C-alpha cells in the first residue's frame, strides 16, 4: 500500500500564493524565475567551494579526466 506523502513547506506556501488560475505564459514565467533562482544558488555555492578550496581550471581538468564509474564485479 502506498503511503501518502506530506507536502513540503514550499509546496504549501505556493498553494496559498497561487490559489487562482494563471495563464500559460505566467506559469512559464514563474517556472523560469524559479529555475534562475535555484541556478543562482547553485552557482554561488560552487563559487564558494572553489574559493574555500583554492580550486581553479586545473582542478576542473582533473575532474574531467577521472573515471567515476565503478565496475560491476558480479557475474
């Protein structure tokens, strides 16, 4: 039997704020706004990590050459 999932705090808040119908264009604009918000947050956190760890383009090159997949050893 599936257990009902509780809505998150942001879901509840958005339900309150948007308790009216919006046009498709407005929905697209809000989705775009939210996407940009979270992208900016991620960029800021990555900038902070790079600064704290003194990473540079050389580190990115190291990552791009790493083999991150593990081999499946089961037969």
